[in-house]
C-alpha cells in the first residue's frame, strides 16, 4: 500500500479500516507529522488523519524560520536557547535542502528594542548557547557598515547593526517531507479525512469516527493511543472528549504580505523594530520579499482567516519607518497569508508576551493532546508526546519500550553531501533539458535530491509548463495531492511566492491532474475556480 499515491486512495482507506493502530494521530501539521515519524521509527504502527490538506493549517503560514531562540534570550530562558539551537543543528543535518543558513541583519536604532551593548552581550551568549558554527557567529557593525549592506535603512535613527545566524525553511514542504519519510518507513497518512468523534472501550479512547471529505464516506479507525495534534483546533477536539481542563488555548493571528523584490529590494533577511516593542521580518524569497508578522488576539473562524486592511497598514507602516525612501503601498502586494498561533493561555498576558512553549494535556480517557510550541521544536515535541504514549503502551499493553530514533533520520530529499554540488548537478541537467537555470534554487530547496526524479519526467516544448507538469505528476504519485490548490499552495509555494506564473500553468496542470485523478469536466472546472478564488483572496483585504 502506497498511502501517498493519490490514485490508490480508495485502497488505502479500505485497508486502514481493517487495522488496529498503536498510535492514531489527529492533525497533519508539523506537530502531527513529527509524531507520525517518531512513532513509526520506534517500530509502532501509526496512522495520521488530516481533515484538509497536510500543512493546510498554521504549518504553511509561518515566517518559515528555524529559529535559534533569540527571543528566548530576551526572556533570559537560556536552557530553551540551548535546546532550540541544538535542535536547529539536528534539522540542518537531516534536511539540508529545507533548512538553509541565513544571515539576519539586526539594525540597531535610537530607542529600539536592542541597545548596542545588549546586542553585543546577547548575541555572544546566543552564539554559545545556540551552538552557532564558527563561520556563522555574530558580527557587530558600525552605522556605515550597516548602511553599506542595506543603503535604504533609516539613517536618521540608525546607530549600527549586527549580523547573526538564523536558518530559513519552507514550512509546508518540511511537513510533507516528514510525512513522506514516515510513510516510506511504514507509517500511514491520509489527508482530507476529518475526525468527527471518539470511540471508547471501558471509558478509554480506542479509536475515532472520521469522514473522508472527498467522498463523504464515514470511517471507523482503531488506535490504542490517540493523540490530538490539531494545532489551533486542539480545544475543539478536546471538547469532544468531555469538558476542557483548566488550561485552554489562546489564539493569535499572524499575517505576512508578499511584494515583488523591486518594491523592497533588500539583500538579506532583516529583523527590525516596527514600533511599540514589536519586531518585523523582511525576507527575500525568489523574486519576492515577504514581510511579517502581526500578532493580534483572534476569536474568529479558524477555517477562514482573513487579512485585514489594518494588518496590511501595520506592516507597511513598519517597513516605511525603517526604509523611509520606500513607496510601498497596498497595491504592490502580490499575495498574503495569515495563520493562527496555537498558544497556551496565560492570564493577563498580551499576545507578544505569551510563552511559545508547548504543553501536553492528558485526560482520564487516556487522550493525549499537544499544543503550543514552534515549527523549530517539532521533533522534540514529537519525542515528548510519543515517550508518554510509549509509556502507556508498555504499562497497559505490555509493549517493549523503544526510545526515540529521529535524531539521525534523514528526511526525504535530504540525502545530500553538499548543496553546492547538488546545484551544479542540477544546472547540468537543466541545461540539457533547456529549462532556465533560474529554477536551480527553487528545485534544490523544494525537492532536494528528489529534484532529479522530477526532471526525469520533464519534456515538452514550453519548459515552464514541462516542469510544472512533471511536478504535478510527482505530487499525485508521491505526495497525495488531491486538489489543484494542494499543488499551487503547499506542494510548490507558487500561490504565495510566484502567483503570476499560475495563469499560464493552471490549465496544463489541471489537465494532467484530471487524467491521473479521474476528474470529470465539472470537477476540473471546480478545481480551476478554487485556484482563481485563492488568487483573489491573497490580495483581498477587509
Ligand atoms: P497546524 O499546522 O495548524 O496543524 C494542525 C492540523 O490539524 C491542521 O492541518 C488542521 O487541518 C488539522 N485538524 C484540525 N481539526 C481536525 C480534525 N477534526 N480532523 C483532522 N484534522 C484536523 N515557528 C517557527 O519555528 N518558526 C517561525 O518562523 C514561525 N513563524 C510563525 C509565524 C506565524 C504567523 C505563526 C502563526 C506561527 C509561526 N510559528 C513559527 C509557529 C509554527 O508555525 C506553529 O507552531 C506550527 O506550525 C503549529 O503546527 P501544528 O501542527 O501544531 O498546527
């Protein structure tokens, strides 16, 4: 059974209803994905169900950084800085295509969050505690040196700057690769399968009822240990298991806007003061720069998160404060994305002050729920909750205890000795195929070593179309792509970072998908309409 082959979905669904799983996970964001991989590599039989597409929740809407824990330094949580820094090194080793070193420029300004002295001391501590490599350690800069890196910065308020080490990633690809790695090792993951209610035996949860949202069919799924990893929806799922405990989630909304690179032509990522103690990132990606994020309380619909004019104005005002020559306006925005932080509520704290630590809730019914945390700490979160699940399996069902194995598990596409060599090899293949070399970075960082499998399927007159067609075939065969938005948003990132390319690619991609997924004309039109709607939504601000 290849559970990530979309054409084999019916077979997978029929098979999983016959099985009893050791671990059954609700939620296919990075948290659920990490648990699936952890459980599978311990030799446990594990199943993950996701109500929408994998990574369609917060795990495709983050700032896409694998942090070294600088914000925890401000809170003097040195243990957490050390833990996050070590974790970052593990992720870099296991997924070098997806976890990429990035020098972050921190401009120091009059009245800013960081003084020169505090930055020097703080970043030195950060380098030590976050195990920063020798070549990537912090560098303090004079005002002139800072301006020579970014001439558009506000000279009137600039005191100097610092360069420090961060890593960037692609959150939805990271989630997908974790899931793919788990499934190649025997785990099972099913998107478009929504939890509806718990099933019990002697008051203990022993499975779930779910619905296949593609067909509407109801499913009964058995799992000895059920884990709720539904991110912002964790409380909604907990409510199905009786009353919530004393601790609840606190939702805050975070928005990013994306502009063409020439509208904010920065040379590296920058982390700067936006006023009132808030900081903003501006990060170059392909032909764009993305800007974020906001952090505001959220009590609206978790399934439809809108970007408001207020969010946009806040980000643009922050940019203009730091880049006074910028004429950036709402009309320049080519896309935007908004996500919900599933934080643990702390009475009396403002959104920016609430801890980003994770927490596990255990109930009498033996349901485990995990929330909070960061993309960066997903492997450790997964270890923590799977350790608890393992303990129960050992004590109540006499399983043999097996420790976490994921520290050395290389993610799909990450079997690369040297990213430089991969890019040279890709350049050679691209020139043989006649595909423009500006796709090198995209292919290398989207697929890693898997890029060659896609290129092997790449043929046709128009090279942009040929590449997209090869990608969609791969996404259907190996990444459980079920809809056109799955492809343009989470498999390739085109909706957010290259929306102008979609018009040309939409029809040829839809035609291939229609053949492979047996769509009739009506379904194909519906899919095309939903991409068109998404293209409107990303530039519609209320
Ligand atoms: P989600 O990704 O939301 O996954 C939960 C999944 O559960 C969803 O896909 C949902 O569809 C599914 N689900 C819900 N109900 C059901 C059901 N009934 N049945 C089946 N499935 C269900 N972290 C970093 O480390 N670095 C960053 O740069 C960073 N930036 C951020 C910026 C913003 C604006 C935000 C909001 C967060 C950021 N984070 C960052 C935090 C990080 O993105 C989150 O901690 C992480 O993505 C949460 O993942 P998750 O799997 O817990 O939740």
